[in-house]
C-alpha cells in the first residue's frame, strides 16, 4: 500500500472515529447510514477496489450538500484525495496548495525518497 493511500486511510479512520464519537454524544445528529458509508469506503480502499473513489466522492459530496454542519469534521485533504465533485468544496487557494504538495511528493518519489504526507498536510494549516 502506498504512503499516499495509507495516509488518506488514516484520515478516513480518524474522521469516522470523530463522527462516531459525536453520534454517541448527540443522538440523531449523525445518521447511522453516514457512519456505515465511511466504513464501506475504508473497506473498499483497503481492498483496492476501484469503486472506493466514486463511493468516497459520493459520500463527501452528500455530506457537503445535505449535512454541511459536518464539514468541519472532514479533513480537507480527503476532498482533494477523492477529487471529482469534491473539488467544488475546496477554495482556489486550497487547490493550489494541494497541487504543490502533490508536486513535492512526485519529486520525492522521482528521487527515491519517502514523502511524509502527514507532515506535509500539517503545513497546510
């Protein structure tokens, strides 16, 4: 599994955990279906299924449009990772920064170096 995929799976797991914690604390605020969809996307990515990317886009787009109160829990890097419709929810500045990070990752890979996505992601904030 690539560093990039591992990093984004970690972000998905962290986001899912935050949502599950919030669901327990505030009954009815977070639909159980959303939590299940997060688990499904994580499983699909772990199993390297192509459907994971479309499922992730659908899930995050659905949250952004139908439950925007949950967006602060979603790491912005996940919107970039899934792309497609999710790109509409990123600012131009965020897109530029994510493009720059991807270029840095590609340079590191070309040089045979390991790229630390977590550290790079922190530099965005």
